[in-house]
C-alpha cells in the first residue's frame, strides 16, 4: 500500500475530533501561513509542524 504525503479535511476531522468543515478551514489557514496557492496541498509533515503533533502518531491515525 502506498503511503500518502498529503492530508485532507477528513483526516483533520479524524485527528481533531471536529468536523470536515473545520478541517477545510484549518488547511486553508495552513496554506496561507505557508504562502501556498489554492491548488497546492498541505503535507502531513507541514500539518504536524503547524499543530505541534507527532508525525508518526498522525500517520497511524489516518491509515
């Protein structure tokens, strides 16, 4: 099985226990903070850096 490097709103919802709408909003804020364009994705490592989470734990929870 291939491992993903990008994170989606549904993943954020699973990790945080909040809604997918919150996930979309959070990913938008991360993209803005990283000066990414709308079409660019947020990687798992970028998400973890922003949220202060352990990357391995996050990867285990979204598989």
